[in-house]
C-alpha cells in the first residue's frame, strides 16, 4: 500500500483510558516525541513515543492542570495551566518547571498558539457565561489583553505567514480570523466559518494554511481552507476530540486527543503541519 492510499484514515494510537477525560493539548517536539496533558491522572504531562508508548514526563505543581501545550524554537515547552491562571514553562533538557506568565484576570487560559517570534496567544473561555477573551503573552512573560467579550473562545492558531490569528468559539460554533500585525496586534475581525451543529475545540494549521478543526461531539476533524471552505472531514473512532497536533518524520502525521476515549488517535495528511515546518528551520 502506498502512503497516499492511507491518507486521512484514523486509527487508535494510544490505549483507551490511558489518559484521563482531561486529555488535551497534544504537541510534538523537534525529536518527534508527542506530549499531551493528564496521562494516568490529572496534573501530569504525558510523553508518547512515535510508536505509541506513553509515560509520565512531568507532574505539575499541586493544583495546576494543563490544557494547551506549545514549543518555541529553542525547544522549551509552554503549558496553559487553567486553574492557576498561568502559562508554565518547562526547559526540556532539565525538566525545570517555572511560571512563565500569570494573569489573575484570566478566566482560565485554555489553548495556546505561538508565532514565529515566540509570542504566545491564549484563548480564555468562561464556560458558565459562554464568553471569552484572547491574550498575548510576549517572550518576556508580559501579558496583554487582545480582545474581550467574545463567545466561548477555545481553539487558537496562527497562520503560516504569521499574518492571521484564528480563534474559535465553541458554544457559538464560529471561527474568527484577525489580521495579525508584526508587533502582535489584532485587527479586522471577520467570520471564517460557522458550523450548524456540534462543538469545536482545538485547531492547527498545516504549512499551506489549511485549518484542521476538531469537531467535539461529532467525532470528526474538519479540514478548512484559508477561504473558510470545508475541504474534507476525517472521521475518528471517538466522538469527543479535544485537540490536534502534527508530527512524524515528515510532519504529516496528525495526533488527536479524545475525551471520551481517554486516548489519542492518529492519521496521515497530505501537507506537513505549520509548527513542524517552523521547527525544521
């Protein structure tokens, strides 16, 4: 079977219930190791080999629980710690863990995205009120509110050219796109796509700018063009995907976390992930 024959066909990657129902935030380091939060119990970061062997990488401080994970070009790991309103930083070689940024005004930092300059962007939902914000976290840890009084902000991502910021609102089923300036400001908010049913959670761009959006409750991943058109939808085994990341030797392996299965699935794609391509430079 050639590689092209098995594109977009999802298969189970890690054993069911190896993670808690809080499984989230998949991210892949430069070496190809996959990470996700809440392996075995809440408050951990799990690491998974490319063959699917999972173990605990670090335990977070008491009371901290991770959600989104991203890596910068230096290879440092950043974790959205939602109960403590923190962005945590892990120096990978030593596993030294520190509070990189703290913002008491946050509801709960949820998913994070990173641009080519190493600045982070965090979605910040208030699930009870169906509202949310977007924050920028600069490389010195300074936190800036970019947009308030949105819907339930959740998945967030930067385009490959660093000129657009995407954020979705789970309860409202809308994906918004902003122009992103060189200094990390947002403007010209407009609707990219609105779904008629089910929820959304995490999302990631491929290197050509297509957006992969996990459809929570529908059990699919929607591949959406930069123009806001659904190119295709990939069916998963689980029904409640929470997030997606790209890795593998060529950046064309997608890893998806699933709340209802407490595990990860994987499928092959046709174009490498944006962040994988960034890491190769």
